[in-house]
C-alpha cells in the first residue's frame, strides 16, 4: 500500500489579475466551473473553448462578429454590461432581448 502525500500547491502559478468585463450574454461551458491554476474563462486564453451569445444562441452575436471574450467587451454595439463584479446572473430579467430593442 502506498502512502498518499499532500499535494504541493507552491508549484501552481498565482493568478491574481482580474478578468476583463465581458458581455453578460457571452457564454462558454468553462463559465460554470473552474480549474485550479487556470485563469478565468473571461481572459479568452483557452484554445479549445467554444463561446456563444445568448442573444443569438450562435457563435456570432447580433452584429455577426464572433462571440469571444476578446470581442465581447465595452464598445461593441450589442454589449450588455455585467450585472456585478464576480456575479453571473442566470436570468438577468431582460428576457434575452437585444439591448437596443424596446420592450413590447
């Protein structure tokens, strides 16, 4: 029988920089979990992640540009600001409407 040794966590990189504010309508499967020692999904550094827009349910937003953390930031026409720092709202109360669309 082998004795289990405690894991040495000192070898893991310390990642303290905060992620960019990406559109609250941007999603990826990585958004629902995190791996130890891996930067937040909002940095957009994964080479395998698939991103989609909740407004279109496609890999492109309403403006036909790719849905990706590097693209879905302030200044994009369809950008919806995050609800609050560190929070991901499951239902943000807007019914999935385009930010430029008037309620009706």
